[in-house]
C-alpha cells in the first residue's frame, strides 16, 4: 500500500468552489479561495445559512491511545465518506494539525490511507495561515506587556506576576523557561518568561470558542495577563491590546473548507490539543457545519477521558451545543496493548489480551453513556493483522455492555469500508435519544470540579493539590473565578497521571501541581502530573524523514 503522502499527492481533487456549491449549497462567489483546493468561509458566505435547521451532532472520540495508533481522525473521515455513500448529507468538522507533532513524534492529523482530507501536505503544514496569525497575536500581546513595563509601567505591573507566555507552533523544550530583556537598558526589563506551543495558548482556546469577531474581541480584552504589585488583575484591555489582536485574527476566524479523497466537504478550523488544552475545533466551524449537514461529525482529541470530557464539560457548557451521539474508536491492537501484549507482538492473535484490554474501552463507553447521557457506538478500525475471532470478541464484549460495534476497513477501502459503521450510526441516531448532562454542576468549586472529573471519569480515589495549587485556588476564588469550569491537562496515555498505567485502573491519586486562569476562554487550566504545555522533540523526530523528491513533491509526511 502506498504511504499516506503518496496517496494524497496522487489524489484527484475537485475545485473547492464546486464542493461548496454542489455539496453545501453555498454561493462560490462568496468564498475566499486559497488556491483552487481550499477556501475560507467568511461571514458573508455563512450568513445565508442562518435560517437553515441544524443537523444532528455526533462526537467522534476514542479509547486511550497507544503507540500502535488508533486512527480517530482517519475513522471520522472514513465514516463521513461512508455516510455520504449511503445517502446521508453529512459534514465533518475537524481540528487543524499543529506542526509540533508533524515534526515531532505523532505525525499529522489529516487522516490516513484512503480516508484522508486533502490537500494533506498543506493542511499539515502552513495551511491558510491560521496558526501563524495566532502565534503573531500571542507574541504581540507579550511584546505589549514588556513594552508597557519598559516605558514607565503606568499600570504598576509586577514583573514577577506576568502570566502571559509567548508561543510558537513547533516543539522546543529549550523555550519552556527563558529570561528576556537581557543586555542593554534599551532591551527592556529583565524577567523570567516562557513559551507554550500555540495550540496550548489561551488565545487558541478563545479563537475556537468565539462566536463572532465582536465576541473574539471581548474575550481577548478579558484575558488576565498579569497582576500589579498590589495584587490587582491586569487585563489585555488595560493595554489597549484587544483591537490589534482581533485585527490579526479577523481573517483566520473564518472556517476553512477542504475535501476528502472522495470529494466530500470538511471544515478544518482551530486546533487546541486535548491533553494540555480543550481539544475541540472551532465553534464557528461546528455551527456552520450544523447548518450545512443533516449529520455533523466532529472530533475531540485523544481518549474520551480528555477530548470527550472537555467537549462535553467545556465546549457544550460554554456554547449551548448538545451532542446527539458519540462514536468511540478502538482497535484490536490497542485493546491487546492495554491487555498486556508487547508492541512487537500485537500482530499475533491473543483473545485473552483483547478481553483484558477491553476494560479500557468499557470505561470510556460507560462514562459517555452513564455520566453524560450520550448514546454511543463502537467503531473498530480494522488492521490487516486482526483476526475474525478477535473482531467477533470485541463485538460480543461491546454487545454484552449494551453497545453495538462495527468493524471498518476505510484505511484500505475508503468510504466503502465504513458503510456498515455508517448504517450502525444512523440506527443509533434513530433508536436512541440523548439525555445529556455534565459531569459537574456550574456552582461547584474548582476543587470539587477536579475531584468529580477525577473520580467519575478517571476512576481515581482522590486528588492532591500542591501547596502552590492550593494558593492559586484561593486566589482564583477571591478574584471571582471560583465557579469557572476546569480544563484538566493530563497525560493522554492513561486514566491516571502516570502514562505507563494501562487498562482501567481505579483507586489512584491525581496530583495537581499548578492552575492557570484563562479568563477570556472562560475556564481554569489544571496542570497534573508531569504534563508540559511546550512539548519537546523525541530523540529521532519525524522531521528526519521529511523532505522533497526529485519532482519537488513532499515525502515522509504522515
């Protein structure tokens, strides 16, 4: 089989204006084209959708990820093509990939095999410049803070209490903690600073939650960037920053339209990581998709303990969106890995390991159904090494738990390989209705919210807050932020804060080391364990295999 990038490079594509008109009913004259294969949907293009009824919203999530890969985005794309094949007017709404994992260890996020969105290379790299605009806006605000301090510090900002970090869209551990303003007096006031990867920045969260340019500017103004020497909050609007940052982001805020290999419409917009941020694509794209399709497939990153929890408890809570169903992606290989099989042995049939590892998938499924009241179906992303006996066992175990499971071969067969899954999803949507609810109430304290997620979703027996975290909780409560929802940053590899603990553990303790206020986004980020908001590169990064061939085509991208 060809590599992902080879398949993408060889793909035939339709003009994006044709996709917009024929598949979505949009006026192609109102698009903002980026070449012939991608375009932005500005407010003028979306305005005619206002009177259309909304379709049904389906979240695609997954079991806890493993080094073997689960293919959540790939499965969503295959399912989208499968739905279109059986006559369902579906639309997909995905996140934009960060170049951090593209050049790091995970690779891109445009799907794989014959279930991809194209142009794959563009989407995984600079795309339409959204992330560059976000990086520029983050760093402009940081520069305005330092400039204000340099020119007299009229707001009396305490340079030891500046919380706003700089950002860029690549992994660089050396920039986690830095010192700025060194050298001559003209270089500014020396202080400790740091960088986040742009997908973990508050501005990315704001960008993805904003409902309009006006809402974007208001949220940017609400950002708390520092404290004064008397402890008062300093916001972005105190620096007159919100207007300039909004200008930098005005074009980026329009959703991006691309297509699958089978020429079906996909909105790709926004991209916060789910392990260190809120993990969902933009509200603008989701709302637009709901007006353009009868069924909308959207994703939330990593396993359901992270992405789905944040989709439900943050995105749905803050926007009024309500899911109709969920698709939980699993693989036989991942089940065996969680059941104790070593990575080199995953290609061998092992029914006992499947049965043991199913506990991980079962936890995610029952969380979605029993905590959040959302009906779910299992998508088994089938690999060539999977045996019929292993697939049949997963189907039986899911059935015994009250869930239907369908295997799909979309990676090899495209949408045709996901038609059975598509029919299963439509049956679920017709037969079961959601009784949606949140994991915790709005009026719970920050500590109560963390404990409820830890106990109900993670299976933990307790939460321990560091001395620093306890002080921060008290500060946030005193400042009026004590009832904000929480965005928990945690390893994606485990229900615990230890990535080596597999399966569905119970009785563990969640250690909270730090809290960060995201006042503009409307939540509090809770950092647990060793999770970092600026990842590092692995010993042999993916960038080592990426390059150009003799014809100028990108190779090695996955």
